[in-house]
C-alpha cells in the first residue's frame, strides 16, 4: 500500500527520489526503507535503487546480509567514479550500502559532488529510495531533504513521544513531507 501511495504522490516526477526518515532512532525507518524499496522494485518498470545514507551508522547491509567493502560514503569521496563498483543487486533491487562510517559526514553531504552524484543516479535509476539518519539531533537529513522529491516520516507506535515528534517536525523543513507511516 505504501509503495502504491508513494508512486501516486510522485507520479509527475521523472526518476523520483524519496527519503525515508524518522525523528529519532529505533522507529523502524531502515526496515521501512528496505520493504518499500523491495515493493517498488516489484512494481516499478525500471531500476529501483536503495541508498543507505546514514553515514554515521549504516545498517541496510546488515539487514540484507551483505558484506560490502565500499558504499555511499566512499562514492561521495570520488563522486565521478563509476557507480557500478559500489552498487549491489538483490533480486530486482539495486542497493548502495552506506560504506565506511564517518564521524562527521556533513561536509561531504553539503558538497556540490553529492548534488552531481544524485543527478547522475537519477539518470541511471527509475526510482530511488534514500534511507536517511533520524532528524534529531543531527543535520544530515536536513541536507539530504534538499536533494529529494519527497520525504516520508516513520513514527513508531507507543514509542515516539508526542513532544519529541513535535520538536522534530518543527526543526525539519516540511515542504517535501509526503506523510507519516505509523510503524
């Protein structure tokens, strides 16, 4: 259902890029990103890419049982490099793992290189899902939100406190927020 609604909301966008985030950790955003990507890969005509952009604690590869030697953070260091060296394929889904974890990826994420890389990835893939870090307390997702066409916020039922959710939404640029998923 989420894949269908997402496709409908982004139907006017060529090669849409969708970010999946949460206010804090532990809400299920990575599992939601993976499941949404797999559902899209089974329904979208063309290639679907899942990017693990949580460069401080990349986890997509763990959930999928991959053991990559490089990924998104490594590609950001050399954004002109061939993307095929960094991308894995699992069934119909292409995956760009997080790569080497970084203590402070803000400089890389705010660079022109990441903008150019996203432009190139849009030309290579038909739909891109970006698993991002939580909105609080770091700025990474705020930067990434400027590169995507829409954002979905994952909220864990009976876990996320209302005041934390409100603070996260106040700090986050909600212009591209498509909606929330209750997990």
